C-alpha cells in the first residue's frame, strides 16, 4: 500500500513542493510528473547510468532513489545544465568532441561528468575512466566520451578562472 508524501526540494535551482505516492521513484517523478524527459529510462535497476542525475552534487541513478528521499535536497538534471538557454560547458564539450553517437546515454554521461568535475576539476585519465565506467554506452567505445570529459574539464576551469 502506497501512502502520499509531501516533499519539497530544489530542482535545477527552483524550489518544488508536491505530494507524491511513497512508491514513486525519482525517475518517474522527473519524467512523468514533471515532464523532464532528458533523464533517460533504460534498465530501471540502477545499473546502466542512463538516468544519472545529481543529488546534492552526487551522481545517482534516478531509478534507484525514491522521490520522498529528495525532500530537502538539491536535484539537478541535464535540463538544468543550460546557461542562459545555451549548452553549458559540459554539454558544449560533448558536442565539440562528439562524445555521443545515438545519444541515449548522453544525458547520464553529462550529469556524471558534471559530478566528477565538481569533485575533481582536473581529473586525470584514470580517474575519468573510473567514473565514466559506471555508465554504459553501447555505441562509442568511450574514447570520445573521455575526450569530452577532458574538454569539459578545460572549459569548466576556464569559465571559473581556475587556470589563471
């Protein structure tokens, strides 16, 4: 039996208050209740990484988190990565480097990369490989994704003035 739960959280910088069934997962909340389709539904078992979002700056599989668990937290999706309606530095890096092919895993990879760069603004290749390996891409072979992570690191550091 599912009960109704009141939640209030910050989503992509905006406060959201709503009532959800206690059985609803974050993936369903985002895609179905809030119409944010950038977070992909794939394995729905927390394995593939297509539904990766940031929860208080930590990458998580949205299919593995109950919606009520985000009460009081900050959630960021790929839609929140836009800067003044334009792609942010991580998105630009993926475009520049061709870090996608079919695009299905791309939003999860972008969010994972964003989380990585908040943890380590200048990750070495081994660190990038370790982080990226938690998300599955069946198309690219990961080389262009790793190049995108490196480029995203450069763009992000430059925008924040960390390379001066």
